[in-house]
C-alpha cells in the first residue's frame, strides 16, 4: 500500500541542502524522481549498457543499507540482515544476466517475508508504471490436489484455444505441472503468507519474455485433455471502478485497485446507490493502493461526523511521518476517520486470497466496527505500507515497508489476512459452472438483513 500518492509540487523548489530536514523520510524525493527533479536520485546506466560489477555492487549496497536504516521495524522482522547479504550477494554479483541479478536482489528482500518490500528490475518497474504485465492469458491456483485454471482473459490466445476456468493444468513446456510449480515455488521470493508466495510462483511460470511460446496441456472435467501453444503477451490492466443495480435490487460496486484518481468515481457510485437496500463491494483480486483513498471511502459508511478510531500506525521511530521540518503530518500514529453518512444500509465486502493491502485495510476497518460482513476467502495478509518507490542505482526500483498497522483489538493483518465472517472457498465445480457462489451468499445475506429491518 502506497501512502505517498500526494500532490506536493510546492516542495520541488525546496529540495537541496535542506532536503533531509524538510523531507526526512525522502517522500518528495521519491515522488519527483521519475521526472528528474530529485536532487540526489540514483542515475541509471546509459541505454543498452550492462550494470557491470561496479553497478551491481552499487545497487546491492543501496538496497541493503536502505532497508537496514529505514525499514519500519528496526529488528527487521527478526531477520539477520547481514547474514542475508552474505547469502545473496555472491549469487547476485555472479548472475549471468542483469535481469537475473535484479531477481536475486528481490529474493534477498524476500527474506523479510514482506510483500511490500521488494525490488523491481528496470523492465518490471516500467511495466508497473504503465499498469502492464506479461502473461499467458490465464491464472491458476492449487485446488483439490491439482493446479486449476481460475480465470481466463477472453482476449487472450488461451481463451481462443479452448482453455476455461475449472480445467486442470497437466503440463507446462512439456514438464508435469506439479513439478514446474514446485520448482517455481522454490525459486520464488518469500512472502508474508502462503497466499502471496503462490502469486510469486505463478508469476514465474506465466510471465517471461513477450512473444515467447509455451505449450500448455490442460484436462477437462470429463478427463479428456489437449495441448495448446500460447504466446506470452503484454496485457494492460488500468484500474477501474464499475457499479450497477443487481436484479435483486441490491447495489454492487467493483473496484480493481485503490488508485487515488478513482476516488471520485467510487464516491459517485456510492451516492448513486445510496437508496438500494444493501450494497455489495467487490474487492476480489484488488491488490491495494492508496491508504488515503481507503480512509476517505470507508468514511462514507459511517454516521455523519462520527469519529471512528480504527487503530495505530507503527513507524520505526514511533513518531508520525512528517514533511516540512515536522510541520506537516503525512501519517498520524493514531488512525481515525470522520463519517460522512453517505450510505447507511447493510454492506457486504467480497474478498479472496488476492485481495491485499488497501483492500485488507478497508475490509478490516468495516469488519472491526461491525459495519460490514466480509464474505469470501482469507485475504493476502499483506498489510504494510511504503511511501513510494526509491530509485536504485542502475535503474531498478525499491519499495520498503515504512508503516505497519495494529487494530484496536491488537489484531495485525500482516502475515494472517482478514478472515471472512462468511467463508466461501473457491470450488472447482463452481468454476466449471461459471457460478459465483460468494456473490450469491452476499446477496442472500443482504436480502435477509433487509427483511429483518422491515
């Protein structure tokens, strides 16, 4: 979750000798770095040039020392960070390619078991900036002892080859799928939970060089199988918000990311549905985003002017995150919001294992205040926050967690996830039947609440 999506153009002229005092957390420097305005931003090598040993050492030193000095937990989650460097530095410096070097550097940060602390190579950083990914056009996960296709992009080759949700992966590139998956798990960076570790392993299988061809064998539910050769494509997935009135009369809002630019659209959706007898907010697959937007949207579901204390922020110093010589708090330690009274009817929030960070914060706020019923699967368990990507010498980007969260009851979502009030596990039969049982349960529950209110 990125807490630093703030408009700070007034600060640009003040970056210089007094930068450390003005911006002690380096927030402004990081936000301005992509435009070249940062006073001391690391400089990437010329286009086409390799990092070389000197460049690799500079990148390694920057990542290791930045995490050591600025990670929100001074004990680094109990990790011996010097020993971690000792294990990963020789492998990273000897990597055959620069891309392999960046991957090993990322795996070093994975020792913290923190999904928010990560290294992106220059190529991956550019794709993240453009909301792009390289994919074979489908997603999968372990279910009932098999690797099962859970979704297929209808614009991708996978769909037109006949691959459908509910089918089982048999082989990938001629290798049994289970063996390929176990290998990917072993090579993937660590994460805060098994849910996020799976996402990293799946990415190692599905992503790769655009245009590269991969034979994929899948089995249908009737036991027959077929092989299709799929090419990896670059997919663009800009965040979006949609809303509608369901046939039941209930409202429905789908949000794919907590991007600050979407806040107005979400508010408009809530206001458009304010007279519906119940509201479903679908955050499945939403990886998070702006914590400020989360707080502002959550406020719409509480009584007007009601102050809601929803927990404490954890920082390295125990003090608020500030800029402008400590005059301006970007993040207070005691977290609260003020209700607007926009929507007062029953609410259900849909989540799954890929609902992370900001989505977990939103769900946990409404759950802890008994304002919404959470339906679906236990979430990612990835609730920390960073203040923006730091540019690494050589062109990569580093995110490192600078804020943790504790809810009023002492609960931490990081490493555990939001446990739904109504659990609806994903089932192969539902995928084959194209049945959304979680949405069904949410609708049934909200309609029942409506009957109780009459």
